[in-house]
């Protein structure tokens, strides 16, 4: 798009704010709006174009006014996307504003999260209690339900937290995965109790991010026919016109990824094409759909439309006045005329009817299929089945020590039969991560009811997809896996798990230089530290069998925060006193002396045995020693002061920690007098025992460090 | 690809290891191999197919034997890719084994880095001194030049470190960017002193990773005609056949991204098609080229070809013997027949001639264009121009304080005229990151000589591209920028900078909750900690003008390690005694008392002023105070014990640090008795001053923490 051309388009568009085709639409078009609408719940009424335009302008001015008042925000997207959003929320989507968590609602994701005011305007206008006009006026203020970017944990009606570009469309893929899975698992030929669409609005930025291609490729592979993405093709990003860096053929790319692709050339005024495109998308049931919708960013603003000035800054008083004049919008700031509310809030009645209809279906299902209904109800309740944790095995020192990735496989396969929501897989490392649930097949086109997911080499997309699977709110407990080092590829998605308060289980194997020959590109060093630093993320590095069981117990129990479990490639012994309960406390004593110890050894995972062996050496030399297993800093930090003093008494300053990772953060536990044996450089390519020796992570090293303190 | 079909193909292929079309090629085809070959340097001789097959089998068995001996590694890719690699290295590429750093060589990147033995086999056979047969026998052992994945800093002839999938193809884009830039900047109609291709072999994994789409989209946008990627389409990844997760049309995707795309259907034996495809790719000068080459992974192995068993595990003695028999390879382990060496090492003569020819061209260029030649020679020497750092401005407390992102803009624009290698840009945040060099235009198709690069919203691809720009080895000093939070999208590329020892400058703005209204998705919390933990990464958070100058000084001077500079959105004062020299020491005293201080305040960046103000409060109350500015932990840790004692005397245990980030790691400096004022939770959406107040990062908070110690 040439900028001169774009500007001309802009001028034309603002010169004719009223749509070309006015009047009531023919009934045929009206029917096409919702071809799968249920028989009972009334389809949305198609309003006159004039009336629709009033609603659309109301959306625009709520956004404009809120951004002006906040003195920051993004008015351009809401102004450009208001028409497609109107068609989605008022004519297409099934939802109940008075019960935003109704299970069978259509899901909506604003992947271009900076356009949050679009979503808040819709929530307000459509009658959600979460966003009042006062909330709109508190846009981007402390403690409001209308933060700068949509946050699922703050605002009922917001399905997922978006903002970092590309995450939302991947979350949408995850929502569609959840729907497809549950539908195939529970629906019967005569009873569709799981049956909804997932809609997503994404922008140029989402499409530039590689993560969106990862998830889109999977969505195409899986043939997720009930996923419909609308691509707001407005040709503007922060640096200016997208032609300075983004000239690929997005539609052709999606077609290559196996999507059904359409183009609505005038997304500003051509409602009929929008309706038809959505109807077509619904009619294609074996492919996800992309509808490229060409819009004018900042539509209606005489001087700023189609420029990056309208992307991320308030219009300002003068331009707002000019826009009001241009769009013939006579209402003052934050005022919405009654006819607009009347139209928009028809969604309340419609939603209640739809939900009532579904409730009836569910009741019929319960009567006819009581066993399946019980499982379904239990699952979507989000409550864990009673006694699930009893499935986890325990070990004694007599049990031959395995690698913790092997114990992880045992735990997964022990939990799979008792946790109906457990579902997940690896980014093409299943044989190394050991993440297959042996009693299930693959989630694939035609076998959506299965629970092993094959993500391919797409770590970032994987993380964002599993976030969506949790946020579907139907009791799915997803896990996903790769080598620990490749968390570097998916860090933003993992942070979104933590921020969004979703209990994803990250199974991360090959957790140190113990990986050996693959070398420094594959050896995590700073990764334990980097996740320990991340808010609301539980980072657990278990030792042997009982602690791996404990790690799983913690991860499954924590449905509001994600857990990353770092697992070894190499074997380790089942030391005495290792326990699942110990993991829940973060750190605990596994070997002790009588009286105050002379020295405390601490260790995690595969190096705990070095701490233990070093303690035995010093014990033989007459020292009083204690060994603390320290699988999880976060959980330890949450313990009482008394418990902490009982594990690490202040009086004992001789402390040695050993871990095949970087030192950062350990000083909090070893103190200024303590020693840390680990690795603060990159690793190298060699067999693991050689690396441990060369980098000094040895029994001798731990013993010497301790002796140096006496 | 159906697995049954694939297996059939496998059987056919191993049944006829000899190629269908034998004999010498017609002279026309021979000429087509290198249409741009120089007149003087002799083109590579095209050997008989029989002879080529002997060379190809030698490559395969070196790889097989080395992996067997190492008891780990990836034989499958070398066995499948040996034919295309032969055509590249023996008939196509221009390089001098005896001078691996010769400036005008063609660059080769093995993006599928796990196939490292392919590259080592080529380096050995083609006469590079870096890889002897003994080195081959030391594959994956401590201190060898043949680590598990190729490492640029260990093995001359390896251009870039690869292993994490998708990075290599993006590095290749960066290499091609560097070539295009230098070519347009220095070449004359009668003198092409910069003129080489960049070749890359990538696999299915590289193509599944989103990062590759990001960089490929840019390569297409930029029209990098001298970038030629060969896609090893072998249909196998670790989880099995790629059809379980990867069924998109890769060729169509690249076409949509603006690439010229071809398909060689039999990459195992059809050398003529390989040659033609490469010739065609070279003939297309305005688009990068993808050549999809369908191969058989583990070609020649009767029982393991076309299975994932051959991907990442040794063939083993029995299957190796069967493969030797199948391919009629009579030579024992690690033995290469003389005729093979003779053919392969013709590259030494050819390379010397090509380099001699280029030397002559350069001499002529120097004579005719002395000024340009001087700049060129200076630039590619990699040495910084004398006195460059004098261009950096200094500030006094009288200078009105700006945001450090604004100071960063000043530094960039001060350095641009004196650093001819400075080149870079932002991931679509130039107006926020303030990263435009005002005297230059955009690097775009037709204006490759310009130095502002527009990366679009593609952080990960950006990072990997700039790594390639450094590794071109021509003195380019790239910087790249985004919001600090979005380092989460590009962490693997940043780690690759650190591991590969390349001095990229990461300009990361909006470095805390000071970002304000955009909310927690945009507010870094754990990011300073996470980069401080990363080996070989300099993490600098400067305060005001002089420290931002110092940060740039450090970043530019460190050509062997990357620097991340965290910069504020909000303004801060130029406190007394802030200095560039102080940054170089990591931490330094900016305010002091006479005698041993009662308390030490520490701070970084935008919070240093809180430390300073708190010190003034306590000073007024009669306490002896010291204030330490602490912009860089890594540099401080490298100082002498005496210097460290002079800044943070052990005797002073009352220490308070303040930083709008997480506490992790600070205990090393504040000790067990110290206090840290910061934020260990996610942020929120509100104006920045409100957030600082609500999260307790205030003057009052710092003062109280200090007073509590008395």
C-alpha cells in the first residue's frame, strides 16, 4: 500500500461516513447471519444500516472519549474495528452478558489487545455488569476493570489476557482445541452439549509475530473448523505504514497453512460482506477461517485516520470535535443514546434464551447419558476428583534411581487415568521428554477426543495454545514439554500463564549440563534463576522419585499458577527421607545431626546427591551436618518464619549449596559467608561426567568448599 | 507424506544407491553451475557421477563413524544432505579453506545444526586446518573443534553457532543483509569488491519454528536475491513422520513471503536438478530463493533410513556394516580414499585462486577509489576508529534530566557519524524506542546502503538477524530495539549473541512499571535479573545522561559480548557525580560521607534518585551516608577485591538497594542484613506515579527501610 494511496482512501472514507447501501437488508441476507443458530433461541435481529451505524459510532466514541480521559491508549483500532465487532457481537456470537462464564458461549479474543477499549465498549454496551460507564471513565487507572490491555483475571467477559502481540490468536487456537476435544469426547449424535465458535480479531502485528504462524500451522493441520479469525488489515503499525516492513501476502500464507481464506475489502461500511464472510467461514467445517478485513484505522477522524498518530495516542479535544462533526455524532462525552443501548442490550435477552436452551439440552443429556454427563459435569466444574493424588507412587532408597524425566513419565501415566482433564504433549521431543500418556492416542483431525497433543517444533505457539486450553474454563489441565533450554523460545507464553493465573504444567527435561554432548546451545545455565525470578511461576527441580511425585502434586493442585518442573536427563538415587510433602514446603531437612549443625548442605535435583555425599564425608570427620533438599524457592519463601528458622537457622552461617546452574539468587539462602558450587558460564560439548568434572561440580568441590569454612 | 509411501520410497532408494543418470555432464550444464563465476578463477570441475557418489559416501561414513564413536549424535541428516552439500561446497561455493575468514567468501549456514557432522566432514574433506581426522574422532568430546552443534567461536570455517532450530536461517538473512548493505555502499559499476552468496541448509524443524517465518518475511520484503536456502525435506522429525504435526504447504508459504521457490524431488541422486535449481536461484536477483530438496534421512541405511531412529542416535555396529554393504563402501572406519581427498581438496586451489583474484580487484579498487577503499578497509578490519568515544556527550546536574531512552537517542545519533559500522533499528517501535539515526534513510530494497533497519513486529527474528550481521565479520555493529518486556520474545537469539561472542547492542526501553498505563503485560519485573543471570551478557541500567553515555561506551567497546541497555520511559535528574567511567566499573560511589558510612544506599536507573534523596534525608538526621550507583553487576563483579571493598566495605552491613524490578540476586550486594525496595509481583495498569506509590517504591519506603536498621 502506498502511503499516498492510503491517504486518498482515508479522505474518501471520511468524506462519506454514511454507508453506501442504506436501508433494511433482505430477509435472505438476514438468515445467512447465523446458519447454525438454534431453532429455539431467536436469532439476532438485523438492524437497519442507519441504526447499526449509530451503534458503531457509539462504540467509537466510547473508545475515543475513554482514551482522551486516560490521556493514553489506542483509539485507532476500536474506530476501525467497530463495524466487524458489531456484526460479531450483535448478529453472530452466542453469549450471555449476565453469565459471562456460561460454558457453551462463543469465545472472543482480541489478539490486538492494545485495542482494549473496543472490548470494554462492547462489554459495557452489551450489558456485562463488569464494565459500567464509570469503569469506562476509569480506563487505565489503578484498580479498574478497564486496564490498558485486557486482563482475564480482572474483567469478567474478557476470556484471555492479551497485549503481547500474537499471543491472542494462539490462545484462540487453544480455545478451539478445547472445544473440539470436549465436543468429540462428550457430544452424541442427538445431543451437542459442546458446540461453540471461537472468534478472534488480530492485527498486522499479530501476523508479523512468528508465534502466530506456529499456532496457525497447527490449527490448519488440526482442521479446527470452528475457529474464525478476523484480520484487521489496516496497513498501519507504530512505525508507520506496514509497507516499510510487511509486504508479504498474508492471505496466501494462511492458505498455505491450510486455512479457508476470504477478504472483505471494505470493512468500514460493507456489513453485508462481513456477514457473508462469517457465514461462509462457519459453513467450512474442516478448516479454520481467516477473514481479512480491510479497514481504516481511526475511521472517522478527518486528520488522523490512516496514520500511525491514531494508533496509540489520544485524538485530543480538537480532533475529537472534528471527528464528532464528521461522523455527525451529536452526543457529549461518554453519553450513549437510548436507542443504541436498546439495540446492543438485546444481547441480554438473546443470551438468556440461548443459555436456557442449552440448559434444557444438558438436562436431556443427563437423563439419557448419565455416566457421560457425570464425567462432563465433574470435568467442567474445574474441581479435581477426590483422592487423585493417591495415584502418585512413592519410592524408598532401595528403589533403583532413575532420571527424573523417567519419573515424570511415570507420574503422567499414573495421573492420566484419574485426571480426566489431563491433556498435553511435547514440541517434537516426546521420546526425549517422555511425555506420552500410553493409554491415549493422538489429538488429531478425526480423533479430537484423544489426549496426546503433537505440537511440532513450535515451543512458543505451544505455550500460548495451552494457555488457551486452560482459559476455556472447562477443567482441562494441560501440560507441555520441551528441553529446559528451549523455554527461551516460549518465555512470553510462560509469563502469560503466570500473569493470567492459569495452572499450566511445564515439563522441562534435560535441565543442566547433565545433558552432555549436545553442548552449550542445549544446556540451561541461567534458566532456573530466570523462572525463580518470574512472579507467580512455581519453579520446581525435584530429586528422584518422591520429589517428582511431589512436583506433580503441587503442579496439579495449583490451578491458579503455572508450574515449571526441571527434570534431569541422567539418573539419581532415591536418597533417604526424600518426600512429596517436602516439595510442598519448598525446602526441608533430609539428613540431620543432633544439636545445632556445624554446616548445612543444600542441593536440588541431580546435585542433591553431591550435597548428601559431602555431608557424609564431613560427618565421618566428626562434624555435625545437615542436608536440606531445596526443590522450590517460591514455596519455601511462603513458609512461616518459624519453619524457615527450623530448616535454615540464622545461627548456622556455614552453608554450601550445590546446583548445576548459575549462582544468582542463592546468596539469599547461603548468606554472605556461604558457598555455592555451580556454573556461571556456558557449558560445553562432552559426556556429562566429564562436564561435571571440568566445571568443578564434584563431591570434592563441595567438600572443599565446606572445609574452607572451618 | 504418508508413512507407508515414505517407507516405499526408502526401500527404492536404498535398493539403487547408484544414481540413474551417470556420466559426465554436458558443458552447458557445467557452465550453468556458477553463472556469476569470475572470469579468472577457474570454475569447479564437474566430476563423474560415480566419483561424486564416492565423495558423497565418504561424507556419509565420516558422519556415521564419528557418531558411532561418540556414542551420540545425528547421522541421519548428513547421510541425506551429503549430495546437496557436495554440490554446494564442490561445485558452487567460493571459499578458501586456508583462509576461512577471507572477506568475500560465500557464507554457509547449517541451520539444522544437529547435523553438525555434515559440516565437520566437509571442513575436513575440503582441507580446512580446523578439522583433522583426529578432530573428527573427537566428535562431541571435551575441548574438541567438533562439538555436538557447530560453534563459530571454536571452529574456523563455521560461520555461526546453530542448534536451536530456526536461528540459523535467520542468521543467514543477517549475513545476506550485511552483504547487500556493504555491496551497495562500496561497490562501483566497475568494481564489485563485495559480492558473495549466503547458503543455508534448513530442516523441517527450522520451518516449524516461528522465528524462521519472521526472518523469511523480512528477507522477502527486502528482496535479498543472494540468499539461497535449501530445505532438507526429509519428512522426519523426532516424534516421527512430520505428518503428525506439519502438513502445511511450506513452498506456498515461502512464495507468499515473496521468495522464489523451487523443488528438487530427488535430492538423493539427481545432481543435475540440484545444480539447475541453484543456478536458477542465482539467476533470480530480486528475491531470496528456497529450494525444497526432498531427501531420505539416513540414506543408505537399509533398516533405519526414513525413520526417526536415524535422526538422533548412532547407527550402531550392525546397521553401519549393513549400510557399508548397501552403499558398497569398502573402506574401514575413518578411512577416506585418496581419490576422494583429491576431488574434495581441489577446493584449496580453487579458493586460493578466487581469493587472489579478489585481492587484485581490491588493489584496483584502492587505486581508483582511495577514499572509499580506506573506509572499507577500516570497517572490515573490525577495529573501532580512534577516538570514537569522544563523540559521546557529557552532562552536569544543571542539565535538565531526560528519560534515558531520550539520552539513548542522543548517543545513537552522536555515534552514527563516527562509527561507520553502526546499523540497526527497532521491532516496530522506533518512535517509542527512539532508535532512528536521523542522518540516514531506511535499509530497503534499492537502498541497502542506508542504515536504519525496519524489523516490523518480529523481535525474535530481529535478534537472530543482527547476530548474523555481526558474524558477517565485516565490522558492522548492529543494534536492535523493542520494549524491555519483549525480550521475552527474543531470548534465545539474545542468548545466542552471548554464546556466539557477538557484540550486539540491545536497546531496551520502557524498563519498569514506570511504563505506566499499558499495564502488566508490558511491565518488566524479572527481566533485569534474568539477563544478569545469563552468561556473557552485559546488562546495564544507566541513570541519566552520563551513564547512558557510559552504557554505549561499554556496549560499543565490547565486540565479543552483547550488551543489553535497559532504558526508562520517564525522566530523571542528572545527579552529581554520575559518570561514564563509573559505568565501566559497574558500581561506584556518587555521594559519600567522611569516614565509614553508617548506611549505604544503592540504586540503578530511574530509582537512583530515590536512593540519593533518601541519603539526603538521613544525612540531615546526622547519619553518615554513602550512595552507590550500580548500573552493571557483571562489570562490578569483574573489579578487584580492593575496588569492591572500597565501594561496599564489608564492615558496613546497613545497606538498602532500590530498583523497580525483582529482588532476586540483590542479596549478594545487600547481604543478609540489608533491605531491598522493589517489586516481586506483576505490575498493574495505572499512571506511573500511582504505581510507584502503590507498590511502595517511594522515598518514604527507602527512608523507612534504612531507619529500621538503626
